[in-house]
C-alpha cells in the first residue's frame, strides 16, 4: 500500500561533537517511558523502547513529534537531510517534507498476512528448506504476537496492528497504527 508523509513540525537536534552531553542526555531523559543509556566506549546513546533498543550514534539526528507519542527517534543524517527542512527563523524546528512511501499493516494472527509482511521485508523463498523455515517463522510470529525486524537503529518489534514502512533508501521501520495515521495520509 502507499501513503504520503504529512508536512508536520518536529523538534530536531543533531547529535555531534558540539553537543553538551550532560544537557543532551537530560533532554532525552525527559521522556520517562523510555530509559536512555550512554556507551562511553563509542559515544553511542541508546533509547530503550517497548519495541526494542534503538541506537543514536554521533552524526544522527534525534526528533520528537509532539503530535504523536512525544517520544524521541534516531534518524540517519542523510535520510534526515532528504526528508526534513528547517523552519525559517528557528533553531530546532523542522518540517517533514511530503513524499510517498510503501507500507503494510501486520495481523500476527493471520498466516497469509504475516507472509505478505515477510515478502514486503524481502524474505525470499528459493528452496523447500527456505519455505519450511519461513513457515516456522510465521508460527513463531503468531505465538509471540510480534515480528522482529532490522532497522537502521537496531532490531525492533513490529506488533499486531502496527505498520512497517519502507523508507526513502529502502530501510524499514515499524510505526504504531495510531502514530502512522497522524503522520501519513493513506493513498490506497
């Protein structure tokens, strides 16, 4: 299915060497629902979400959409620069550019739908063994109620009723359906 990103304002800041680390961590910790940890060995910050731990390495942007869940999200710098633009006269206010994406919604109780999601994610079947492995994965997803997917920021869980989006560079990311309809217009 296709959807179009809405031009929504977000708070955004780039995590780089110019950041005052203590203040930046304090900002990220304002969201009490999602603990944050800092890895001193490489400077990566991790945000612990219900769906998994996402990485915020130096160079990435962090955004917060106040019109959705108010959580912080890590975005690859190239993707950020292609999909956001700064609001004139502001420092940390950006607007999402309008662009189309492909997406699929998952129902973890529906075998056919789980297979459709796996196909969307590029899970290819070339041999009977691969088909058997896929069928075992489908049963596992149905039992657990989620599918783990690899994103640019880490492994995240896609829960039943949620959406997986294919981004502008072919990357995948899960979105709760409530947030999805707030930031995308469904086209088909």
